[in-house]
């Protein structure tokens, strides 16, 4: 039995089947099946029960999996400890938002690949939140609020968003001035999300309604330009439309809270070095400065000369907590989250292209509309 067989077994157990594991490992399904068969023959027990829908761990497989995972982790830590200073190798699978990823994050990943010739990078750009564990990603770059989970997160910057509509929509339906008025307008959404806004130091939740939905902010930009409704969009994605007047900010006295940009990874006490290096590159990349700083001052000033511009970073919620990680992530630029210590680096994969893309009191209602409420801070 060798380490590659152990890694293959762990991948099949994590992915729940041979097909997904083969895709993660970058090898054929027949190779994965042969490795599993050899390992089961060496051990003299069945580790996986094959079904038409995948593979399920047997009782022996459940016991063996925990030990195999530890062995693979320790070997990876040992390899990292003796590797030449500054070198990175193996495979980094990362997912990033399509809306901002191609312009802002893809150049950072390209730079990472240039700096470390032995590192393979597979990037997936989508505005959907993928299951990092089930789909075998080492990390994800995510913007906005993070749902509570066992994932671990590190903030790398901030980003601003605005509620916007086209002049044609405003001429026909008017411009909402308050969260309560917003409930009478057509909202352009990615799903059934909650919209957040600030009223001084109070965080307001809105549950808007609308007939147009799209799983990409780029689609919502087109819908807003067509006059279909009001959208909450990242400022970088609508800069040119704001400058030309094709889109107009609405409800400017109630700005969108500053949003966090995070590197999120699967559970584990130690972050792989390749994830730590990517995180630091994102935090220090000059190309990202316009994105990370956009709106932290001027964009947070109300159009009518409001007073929220300098105080907003301390009052915003840049992301929901991620269970027992980093605790609650603050959006104050001067506060730096703690570094993560090194972790196991996933197995090396060879023979493939190195680059590919593919708070206090409980919330209580404060306004008349049941769709709008303030969250106590």
C-alpha cells in the first residue's frame, strides 16, 4: 500500500464516489478503481460499498478513513517542512465569484502560477456558493455576508455595493427613500436573499420581492439597465453605468453596509501553505486596491451630505460569523485577523496542465412593514 492509494481512498470517501474523486485527482476512473481494489486486497476488508449512486463507507471504511486522513496530513506537513524555502507544488483548486473574479482575482491567480512553476492551479468562476468539501476545493474567494458554517474564513479586504435603478424605472415607478418604501418596488435578486441597509448605527433587514432573478450579478446589471427593477450591486460592477447615468443610486440615506471579501477554506486547524500564500497575495495586490478601498470613504457619504462616511466601517456587518473561526469578522481596516498556522497540503498531482479555469438583543421589528426590521447591534 502506498501514499497515493491512501490519498485516493480519502478522496473517494470525501467525494462520495469514484467519478468525483477521479475528477479531483485528475486521473481516470479506472485508475481510482484499481487503487481501491489493491488497497482492499492488501487489508483484506471491504472499505467501500459501491452503489449506482456512488460509494458508501463500510464500518471498516469509517474507521480506516480517520487514520488514513491523519497519515496523509502528516506526510504533507513533513513534505512542507523539508521543501526548499518559498517553493509551492501540488494542486490548488479555488473558486471565485464570476462578477468580480475575472477582472480582479484572476490576475492574482495568474501571478501565483508564474511565481511558483511547480504549482498547478484550477480556478472555477461562478456566483454560486459551491460546497468546498464535497467538490474538493482548497479555498474560495467570497464577497458579502458569510453564512454560519464550519468553514474557516480570513478577510482580505472590503467592497461597497449600492441600490440602483435605471432612470426609466424611476420615472415610471418613483425612487424609494426608505426601507419601507423599498418593499413596494420590484427587486432584482439572485435568490430569496435578505437585503441589508444602515440607518445610523442600526442594521436594517429587508425582505424584498420581485419577478426577475438571476444567479449572477452580471445578469442583474442587465436587468437593472432594462428598467426591470431595483438591484443591489457591487460598485465595481456598475462603475461605468453610474458615471454615464444609465443607473442611478436610490435610497441613498440608507446605504448598504460595507461588505467583506474573504478567503474561505474547509474546516481544519491548519491552513495549507498554498492557501496562506494566496491570501497574502490578495491582501497585498496593488491591482485590488481600487476594489478593496472603493467606497470606504466617499462612496459611503450620503448623496445629500449625510454623516455616515467616516463612521460606517465601525457600524457595518461585513459578514455573518463562521462558527468557531476568526470569531466575528470586523470591517475596520486597521484590525487584522490572526494568521492561520500551516496545514496539510493536498497531494501532488502530475501530468496535467498547470493552469485551468473552469449581537446583543434578539432582532425586533421597528417599522410598520413586516418585511423590514432592525437588528440590534
